[in-house]
C-alpha cells in the first residue's frame, strides 16, 4: 500500500485527502443535499504510544480532527468552501461506524476521508441488480456531476492552499503550569522558509480556533493572562502572502512528522 511505501521511504506526508462515495446527492431516506461534504479524520495517531497518550491527555488535542481538518476547514481555509454552500461537516469520530480504518492513519500519517452528505447504502458494496423494482449497485446514473465538480474543486483548492503554505513548525513545546501565562516555543521545519508564525488557542470545548496572535520569527511567544489549564494551543507557519500551514499541537502527538 502507498502508506507503507511512504513510511519505508521516509516521506514527509503533511496530509492525505481520501475521497470515497462523493458523487451523488440523494440519500436512501429521500433527502437531497448538494451543499456539503462530511470529513472524517482521526484525532490521534494509531501509532501513539502509552507515554504519548499520557502527554496528550495533559496538553490536549484528542477531540480535534487536527490534520485534514486543519487543512480543509480551520483558520483562513474556511474561505475555500465557497465551492460548497455549507462547507464540510466534521463528525467527532475517525470513520463511519463498522467501516474499515483509514490506511494512511494506521501508518501514522495525517489524513482525512471525505464522503457525500446524503448516502444511499443500496448503491454501496452491492452487485448491480434489480429486486422488486429497487435498483442496487453503484452506477453512472446515480452520479451528480455538478456536485462532483464542487467536490473536486474543494479538493484542488485545499491541496493548493497546503502546497502554498510553509511546512508546519516542529518541536512545538508548551509551558505555564501554576502560572497565569502560557509560553509556547517551536522550531522551523526544513524546506520552504516561513515569513512568520501564528499561535492559535481556543476553549477546549470549541471545534475550531477562536483566538490567534502573530509571533513573528522569534520561535516563541508568551500569552500573558491566558491560562494553560483553560485552552487548547497550537502553532502554524505563515507564508509572506498569508497562506497558513495546519496548526500543530505541542508534543509528539501533535506533530506532523516524527521528531
């Protein structure tokens, strides 16, 4: 599989966008929805160790689909969803129940699986046939090409945005226990240099970043009177023309590549 090959070759994979069942708009319940996608993405790596899990529970990050979600939805990338009226919904689970796990995530890489919003299970994993006047099977007649064009454009825009941004920072660290302030530090990734960095934070119950502060090129920032106990934190690289990398959480569990 490609994920295992990438792992063996030491590729730096920022995110994989996996599209599955994205061509139709009519659900089995009769609902028609051509306005949005669903994005399923793991909140933690399958390869997470017990020590990393312990660190994550202290420093946060387990409730956010931070990899593909960051690439497709958060921060400045919300504007990409002009292609779809209501954008992408992010259910709080790694994949649909009783479905196979996402291979790229099993290998420890970042990834997300995109699905249409209204599913018809008669047209999935079925032999093409007609039973009692009911059609089964995945056929061309069920494809809505206008919707599929929107999905394709959304993927292209997201990929272009990620490609235009600098690599995410590495070795993101956080401190501030038993103090009123939170300190973050990080190191630049090798590759295209960033023009600056941006620190994000939000209440732990929020699904998207609500606060941000530019940090320049210093590699560290102190958030005065922002308590480490009350928020989730992350750092992104920013290009000179405003493209922002996915937000990186502190610690190994929040990193995009092995550290």
